[in-house]
C-alpha cells in the first residue's frame, strides 16, 4: 500500500524522501520497509506497512516486547509520532492489529532478505571474521502437551552483534539439513564459520571451503571416531627407558580471565599431524582446548576438555588465534541468545497469529543490531533512553545505516 501523495515528497537530487517532518534516506531502514510486499487485503488497512513496522520497532527499541505493551507505549506517544511521520490516522495500532501485522502482513523470508540488504554495507566494511551458526527454539511457541516449537537457525557476527540471516528449521528437518541452506545465502569469503558439535559435518565443511571460507568445529560424541582420534593424539605418551619421546609439532597458548567470582584458564594445544591421516575434507589442524575454572570463594576447581578441527593452516591460525576465534564463537550464547531471552523476553513470547513469533524474533535481532551500532554496551540503558526520547529512535530508522546519534 503506497503513501498518499500529500505526505510524500521525493528529493531526487539527494535521493531522499520527505515523510511528515522527517527526511529519510533511500538506504535507511524505513526505505527498506517500503519495498516489502503487504500481504493484507486492501480493505480495512489502516496503517501503511512501512509505518506500522516502524511503529512496532520504535516500541521494541523503547522497551516493550509484546503487543499489549507496544500498543500502550505507542498510545502515550501518539501525538508526537503522528506529527513526526505525518500519519493520516491520529490513533496508534491496537494490540490485535500489531499481532496481525507481525503474523500475517509480512512474509518473514522476504523481511530477512530485505534486512540482509540493509546491513550489507556494514558487513562489507566490517573487519569481523567469525560467522557463528547456532539454533534456538522459541519456547513460547511450544503448544501445551507438545515438544516442538518454532526452531530458528541464525548466522551471527559476534564481533558486530549482527544476525546476518535467520531461517526456520522445518518440522521434519534438523539444523544439519538447514545449515547448508543458511550459508548458501551468505558471502563466506574471508570468514571463519564456527558452530557447535552438531554442525561438525563433512558436507558442511566442504560447502564452507568451496564458498571461500574456513571452518572451525568442535568434535563431540556425535562424531565418536573423529573425537577419539583427536583425543588419542594429545594423550601423554609413556616414555620407555632408553628411548626418546616421539617428536610432535604441538604448539600451546594460554589465556586467563577473571570475572563473576571465578578464574578461568584456557589452554589450547594445536597440531597438524593428523592432516593427512584423518579422512576429513580440507583439514589442516586439530586442537585440544582445556578450560579450567577456579571458584575464587571456595577454591573448587572444575575442568572441561574439548577437541576440535579447522581448515585454517598453522600459518593462518596459531594456538593464540584459535583461542580467540573459539572465544568469539561463544559470543552467540551471551551476545545473542541471552540478550534475546533476558532483555527481549523472547522465550515468554506467546504470539499465536500466523508467524508472528518468528517475525518478532527477527525484530529482536534488528533492535539488537541497531542498539549495538550506536555504541550502547548495556541494552536496558539504550531502551530507557529511547523510551524517554522516541524521536531519537525514529532517527535510527529514517536515516542512513551508518548514522550515529
């Protein structure tokens, strides 16, 4: 549904539109919302799709995570938002309207593609190396008495706090099937793809390297022979009296981190000795990662040992870099899933209309990326700021992607 001529003016010389009181750039998020196809029937449509999505995102940035809270948040700011956007209607969307827009008005796949294009400039200029892939089930979508809900698989840039793309894992599939489909849409050149043990698959390894990237996987019980072979390599070898130890190429790096009442010591030992022995595509190195945790209050010590493999050569990634890459991957848990669940209350979301829950998850990813790009390290602080000054949040949506407040 297009805007009425009296509220839109195109400024060709600067590639901008004037909407209400705002000039928005053709590279802006608002402009990308404009190209989305509206799935609603024309009859009864009260809010153009781009306006409706903008209002929903504003409420999300301002601290609300459900349709009821969003509707109330918008209601209390209606006068300034109507004026700023030049809206024809003077009232804000009802909670049911918000649910229907999220669940029925937007095709989620198209929305993901549009947002991927929106962030393309940021991705192209980013120095981020790691693409972490990981799945998540939206717990609020699990029906009573059922075990399955909406299962999403994301490709995430931990260093940027940016979800490149997220796809739904079909009911009869799993992440192993969905991962190649996800990566097929991404430019992997110059990137290192990381994942949990489920993604340690031969086919996926081939697709990553053929696509111009590198992989770094963890080997666990789902690949028992692979795990056992790597573990055996790093087992201490008994030395027979009168004989020298078997020479190895082992290299080791260690880091120490202190926080949350504990000291964590990470030790990674790498080797290229299995490169020509293990039947694994494009393998260059394997490694052993030991994580030793000391409770600073009780003195209790716990140890975790992980084994992994990578297509990166020793020249491309020494143990220090492998440690850094693996630590960056863990950012998908603390940087993405934790923030979505705790800050955006994603697992409490019980939207049932159409695909509303999945669309809301996409908006969570979007809000997270917008906030982090503004330099806020603490999301609640940013959301309180935008609640107090909603027109600042509107600037993020209306202006060019690299605008900083």
